[in-house]
C-alpha cells in the first residue's frame, strides 16, 4: 500500500513535510512553511505537495511497477502523523487534484479491479442463494455494472472510484441489495 505521511503541527501552525512510502521507496518533501491559521492556502499547499508525491509514485510505477503496485497506489492512504486537528480537518475533505492525477492509473487497472470485484460478488451471491443464478458484468467508462439475469433481471452500477475508496463496504452493500431480491 502507498502512504503519504503529513507532518503538520497545530502550535505553531507549520507544514513541516510530507513523505511518500511506496514500493519500498521513500520520497520526502521538506516544506517548513508557517501559517497564521488553517487557511485555504495551507490546504492548497498540502494538496499540491501530495500531487507531486503521487506523480513521483507514478514514475516509480512506470519504471518497475507490477499490476498489484498500480492497485496499491490507488489505495493511497494519507496519515496524520502528528495527530494534529488541522491535518484531520484537511484530510476530511477530498483531494480532487490527487484524484485527477490518479485517474490514468484507475483507467489502467480498472478492468482488473472490476473483474476481481465481480468474482467476489458472484461467489457471495451463489453461496447465499438456493436458486441457479446467471449474472454478468460490464465496464462502462468509470463504472462497473453488475447484472443478474436469472431467476429475474436486476442491475446495479457502481463507480470504480467507489471500489477504491471503500471496496469491502461496496461489495457488502451490493450483495445485500441483490440478496434482498432473491429471498
């Protein structure tokens, strides 16, 4: 798994550094920037730094990355290393530029992720049902569509991004939704 550790202190409010750990490598970006208060400028600086670290991770992937490494980068974890309230607040909001930077990686491995999700989904439904089931899936851009065709027809579309954010919850919700129609 890839992690970005953020080092931000509350008193005084200083963005000290950010560290990317990925594929056994480490990239440190020293900042030591002091801020008067938790402003938009601080949030922008943190996100900009995270984008540069993600770009470094992508460079490492292009050099030696395996398929699993691509998926690991998508599961990027941000850590509030100093346990600051400011960092917690910043991390409670999405980093849209980071998501945009990761989009080509999602497109690269979306098929693999969707196939894995479908296999787990269909296996769980088969275990729960006494009926003979017929199902399929297809990918439409940034979505996976799960389709049950026997004993009745039912579809659900899930954003591939959602599988990155919360794979297991998305799987549980989808299986429960289909199972409710099977009983």
